């Protein structure tokens, strides 16, 4: 069966998703929603870097919703506009199209997400008889699906830790890097990401998903962080990191069980390979590391690079493909908000060609 899909936005992830939909054997691109007038009216294939496909980009949501697609791949930025993104998705769901999304990250585990996000979406799912699934790589499969699959090989689990260890230098998102995360700012500044409660809002869903999969109740979710200052000024594609400003960030979101951190998401983020040399180092260019303490002790190192050899490009593509490959399962699921615990095994069916 082929599923008719609309791609909503063509940013860093959406642009990769657009091309992947065009090339996917089980998906058919039927519509494209863009947010800039210079993209409107152009063929989706041109925007994706492929041959023309006969689908014209539009800035009109009504136009794409009238297409009767099976699913909308919603990848508009939601970090700084979550309520607007939720309103968009609710409108889509109510129209009768299912949604896969990377935008509002607390929704990776709906039972722990704020009700102001889940209530309108659940109502829209009921009206449209549709389903909604939010994921990606992190928050997403790197810190819910993969560690939970690994947990099935254990006799006893004492703790579960998932680490992202990456250099973000080629991640060309200035607003995210400098404003939201605070790279290039004085160490005594408090960026949006480090305001109390924001780390738990963003990654708490992954911690709750792991806890739910393990069948444990969390007593609390706590946040910790530390910063590292650049020893020299350097430049990345998104801008300049001045000497003495933040060039490394390490944080944890900890699920507390029995008074101790037992389910942990940790990030070790650098803007230069030489930053914070005493912090954990990645395998290869960058990696996700899953550590299960118990019997047996299990360690998994997940490395990735895109076709051009860049790890950030590989991570963005995996973010997109987690969503697109899940479309058949989401379309066949009962109406409602879905978590990774609600889906069957999603494979790369049809992708070996």
C-alpha cells in the first residue's frame, strides 16, 4: 500500500524529509506547505534537489489540507512556538489526516507532556479519527526505543543512561545554538535552555518513556548542567565563539528511583573537537552511548555520518526517517496520541533497492 503524504515545512529536517518522501517506495508526495514566498509556486522536486514531481509548493494550509492526504509530515520549528505548532497539528488531525512530527518534543511521550499540548491534540484525534506520533533522534529513538530494546537482554537493571556526545559545529542553526542553547555567550548568562524546568520539559518525556518501558515509577525528574569556556576564539558556520564564552555544555535530566538517579539522559555538547577535553569523548565523529548497569553490563555505541561525511547531517536524516518510516504504522494505529510503546517494530521495509 502507498500512503499519500504532505510535507509541512522545508527547514533543516523538512528539506531532507521532502526528498526522502519523493524517493520512498511506500510514500507518495501529494502536497508541500512552505513558509516563504520565494519557495511558493516552485516544484517540490526543485526544492528537494530531484527531478520535477508535479507537486507545487504553497503557503496556504487550506490548500494542502484539502488534498485528503493519509498523513502530514509536520516539521515546522516548534521549540519557540509550541502552542502555534500544536494548533497547526490539531487542525491537521481534525481534518482527517494523521500526523508524524518532530516539532513539539515533550510529545515524544504524551502521558508526561503538558495537558495544554495533549488536550487539544487528543480532541482533534477523536474528531478526525486520526493518530499523532512525535519523535526524532533525541528526544526520540536514541533515548527511548534503542535503550528499551537493549533492556530486553538484561537479567537485572540498576540504571539506564543514554548519552549524546556530539560536536555541533556543523549544525547550521544560529538561533538554536546561540540563543536557545547559549553557545558564544558569557558563562554567567542563562540561556533559554537552562532556565529552570526547560531541560526537563524537553527531555523529560524520554526519561518518562524509558521508565514506563521498564515498569518503574519516577519519584522526581531533576536537572544538572555545567559549562566550558573557549580558550581561543573560533568560527563555525553559524557564527563566532569568542574566547571566554561558552563552547561546551554538559547536562543531565535524571529520573529518580529510590532516591537515586536511575534513568538518565545526558548531553555532552561541544562546538569544537578540542573543547572540554576532560568530558566524555565520542566514538568516531560523534555518537550516542547507551549504558545499562546491571547484569550483564551492556554498552552500545551508535555512530552515524551522512553521505557527505558529516555527523550532524546524518543525525538530521535519521530524525526525518524515524518519522517517515513510521507513517504506515501511524496510519494503521487506533486514533489518539502515540508513544514508541504504542507502535509495532518499524523497519526499513522496501528501502533495500
